[in-house]
C-alpha cells in the first residue's frame, strides 16, 4: 500500500522557533518554503495546525504532510536495546530498509532514528537487509561514525543469526566455505551466487563476477514439520551471505523471494507496484518477509565487552 499524502514527523528535543526548525530539517528535500507549507495547512504540531511564530518546546512533535510523495509501507517499530555516549544498539523489525531505497526516502531505519531521537546526525555502522530483523549498531554522530567504521571488525567481534529454512539438514553442524559472486545476465541484479573455487577456476567465459570468499558456521537447533531452525555464525560478512549459502545447500530461508522458488516471487513483485504478490503467493513463500534475524552480537570497546542476545 502506498500513501498519497505522506506525513513525516520529528520529535523535538530542544526549544526552537517552528519556522527555523522547518527550514533546517526540510529545505533541501522538500519543494517550497516553510512559509508556503504553513499557509497550505501542511504543518502540524502535536496534530494541530499552528502559526509560524510558534516556539517549539521539548517533547512536542512536528509533522509535515508531503504532497505527491509515495513510499512503500514499512514496519517502523524499532527499539533501542542499549546505548552509551557514542553508540546505540537497535532491534530492527523486518520490512524496514536501513537506508534510502528507490521506494523509501523517509521511512528507513536511519531516518527514523534521526527524527525520533536527539541524534540528527546518526550513522549506520553496518547493515541488515530490509526484510532481516534483529540487532544493529548505530553511531550517534559523524565523529563516532568516523571513529568506529574503519575498525568495525574489532568493534563487532561476533554476529549470530537464526534462520528458519525449508527442509531438514542431515548434518547437525557445518563449517561452510564458498565463493560468493555476481553473475553476468542474472535476471535479479541484486542476487549473489554461492559457488566452489573449482567452479570459479573453470569459468573461462567470465560469467561469474566480483568473487569474494565467504565462511559461515551453521548449527541445526530444531527440526520440525518440514522446517529447520538454523543458527548461523558469520566469519565473513558478505552481501546476502547466509541467504545464498543456505539456498545453495538446498535449504532456502522461508519467505525468501530471491533465493527460494528460483526468484519467481521477487520477479513477480517487480512487475507492478507493491501488492503484486497475493495472499496465496505469501502462503507458498511461507511468510511475508524472509525468516532471518540477527539475534546475537558482541561489542568490544576499550574497557568493556558487551553481549546482546534476543533469544
């Protein structure tokens, strides 16, 4: 479902004139001026129309109604798990992109954090796919981003995911290594492929592009009714690593539109706007969003080690 009049709201964390706030936050991304938006009754403070000379106070909410702006529906119920002076650990819901996409400018995790907290300059230190839920670390400002992004591997020393997959592996534990590649002529541009080193070495036609080594530790936690719950420990952090490797092993993640059913439902959704998939389609996929969640991370700071666990 798309919105034809799209509300964008900010929480207020310091006293400021409304006209100054609107100009500061929206002038570069919204057509027109703050005076025009007010005269068009597009600005609300605590859901009420207001005048431009209003002095905003701590705790109020300012909303600008965007005209002719369309965004894909998202789940915006993120929550803060932990914070210190420089960092936050966030629990991200499924169906929320972490940053700007072709279908979402304002309803992304980083934009919601910037609008709903005092940290207007927050930055992502790493990423999760839009449909992947779970733990994510955010820098509160540009200075913290610069400090930690270059040494992210020393900051986040453990990442554990849980994946619900089709089928039941015969193995209980598997240390899986493969090469992740893009493929020339792939119908799905974002798709990566998990192949062996031998397959890459024999690729005389140059079909496989941008090869990267990938390693994941898999452990079966439960088998039940044609499904399995698998713990996935990342040793490398490649795009779509868990999704592509599990699909290659023959156990695609439930609800995965790219890596199950040969990408049929991803391509079908591209044919039209959001809504191209039917309830019957989602029933066959097994879920509306793929069942992958980042459930554990370990942060190593200068004087402390923090373990975060959603299970």
